[in-house]
């Protein structure tokens, strides 16, 4: 997995970045992942959410889905502001 920022996956002990760029990764079936940013989250290219995966983007601003972002049928993808 590659991130443009090293605090991409949020745990109880991480700080939240201002913006987050996600690319070149696949979230697999059974994974539950939440990404957080204060201002914006950009996903793509090559950001894939497989069927059976659960992904949340939580940001105080905007979510940008670039070409190459894909949430496959059967996946759960949501954005929360």
C-alpha cells in the first residue's frame, strides 16, 4: 500500500492530517477501514474497494474521487462530513 501521508489509517492514537491522498491500494473483502482528514480526501488512481470490504471517508471538507477509484458491487463505501 502507498499513501501520500503516513497517518492514513486512523487508530485511537494517531493525529488527523489536514488532507489525505490515497492511491495504488486495494481494500480486501472483510476489511473495515476508516480514513480521516480535516479538510479533504482524494482517492485514485488505482484505489479499489473489493466486494465485501467496508470503507468510510470522514472529512470536514471535500472528497475527490479521481479516475481509477473503484468501489465494486457488494462493497460498502460511504463519506461522512
